[in-house]
């Protein structure tokens, strides 16, 4: 099988592991920087060109599209789909998961547990939004933030009002969420492939920090998840329409709550914590996907 790996950096751990896993199974894999790809959007023969050459003969594509290049990366992925190339995660599903507000609305509509969340546009709504999510302490999140960037814990009412006013003052789109104190600065990353949780790890924030992202200095360790947590992760991935997803959960007093569904989850932390060949599982799953085969899609 000839596979296109959409990645801007082949030296990243996740990219290297996917390349190794594909080649170990006898596949040809080509790394493509999406920003260097350009397209001919023709009615009868759509094509993609890269560094002066025509890309052709691909049977599958693995999108590893960074948040900062989502729009262009999805346009390239859609072009591959137009050419009949099977995508590990489809463009519609990735776009759905990258829209934080839309993804939360979809999860909420389908009864998935999540933190109380508020969204407003006008500064004069701030106090009511704070009250709506249970008051301070609370978390303020930039809609465009990734890897814990743009996430602020406001511990008092005054601090919450100031942070929200500051973000609104620069026209930033934000979410206001209840702070799940009982999680103790930890979360659970469930790695879902083809409707199954194949690996799970606990991520713990360093002392004095509430964000558990590994990019923020958090640590990872093996964890045994409950049947309810497993079911929640699988359902969340299915609602987004993602074949491969990293679902981030918090353990709250009222059960597991979903924080985010990631369409390009990193492999280093999960493989290191669990010792599992997750990259190999991804390639094995890709081998099962055939053109015309029914895919599980989310609604909305």
C-alpha cells in the first residue's frame, strides 16, 4: 500500500513511529508537508502537486495536521478524498473536532458528560456566565488554543471577571468552564482506534500547575480505566466521526467528563506510558479500510 503521511516534520516522534510501523509492514510511505502541496481542482481529474511533482498512486492518507494549519491542511486532505484516497480520519470529522465549541455542542446533544460550559460575546454578560458555570474557581479557554496554551484558572470572582474582560477586550473567542477540583490536576488520555480504547494513560500536572498537558511539563503513567470511562471515550470519538482519536477525560464527582477529542493525538506519551505499539495498531487499522467501505460518522 502506498501511504501519504501529512506531517510538517518527519522527525517528530509520532511521525517517525508511523513511518517505522508502515515500513515494517511492507508499505511505502511518503511524508508530505501540507503547506508545500498545491492543488488542481478540476472537475474530472483533481490532482495534488508537491515540490513540482504530481502526487499519484496513493491508496491511503494519514493526516497529522497541526492546529495552526488546520484550514489549509483540511483542503489538501479533502483533495486526497476527491481523488478516491482512503483517509484514516476524514476531513469532515477533523474539522468538527477542531471547532471546540461545535464539538462540545455535539457531545452535549448526545448526552456525553462534560464540565458546565458557558459562551458569550458581550462583556455585560460576564457575571451571568460566571454564575451559570457555578462561579469561581473556573477555567477560561481560548477557542483556538492548543497544548494548554490559552487556558487560565481564575480562582476568585474578581479574577474571573478580569480574565474574561481581558480576553473579550482583544476580541478573543473564549469558553468559560467549571473547574473540576476533584481531578487533582490530572486527566486521562484514552487512545481510541476503530471504536475501541487500545491504550490509556494518566497525565498529572506538575506541582503548582493545573494543566496536565505533557507539553506543559506534566507526567504520564499507566492507568486502568473504568467501563464507564471506556464507554464515554468510545462514544465521544464516534460522535466526532473519528476513526483514531485521543479523548481527554476528567474524573469528576458525577462521573467521567470529556474535555477534548483530539484528531491527531501524539504517540510518545501513550507509547511510553503503556509500552504498546500504538503506531502499529494505527497501520493495522488503516489496512482494513477499503474504498467504499462504510465508515462510522458523527452527526452534525
